[in-house]
C-alpha cells in the first residue's frame, strides 16, 4: 500500500507542478524531477527506473540539489 501511495503522490506532484508552471497560478519551487519524485516518497531505485538513470545518478542529482538549497539558504541569511 505504501508503494502505491508513493507512486500516486509522484503522479500528483508532477501533474500539479506542470499545471502551476503552465498557468502561472503560482510559482512553484525550482526543483529537479528527481527531487520532486523523492519528496513524493519514491526511492532512488524507483526514480532511476522511471527516468532511465542509475540509482547512483539519482543519488548524485539529489545531493547536488541539497547542496544548492543549502547555498541558497546561506546566501539569503547573509543578505538579511
């Protein structure tokens, strides 16, 4: 059941993100597809299968996204 919930959450996340970007209703966060799917609860292995990547490539993408987020937070605190 948890796997089904994660997959449905991923579909909803990607659909909503696409809708928001197309309509301009809101400005969604800048996130990679890998990050969105991870946030929706999919494992790196499942993300890799969906996107045609290795699990390692997904982990590397997520690590880079985490690094960028930390950098943005640091620079926004410095600017305050």
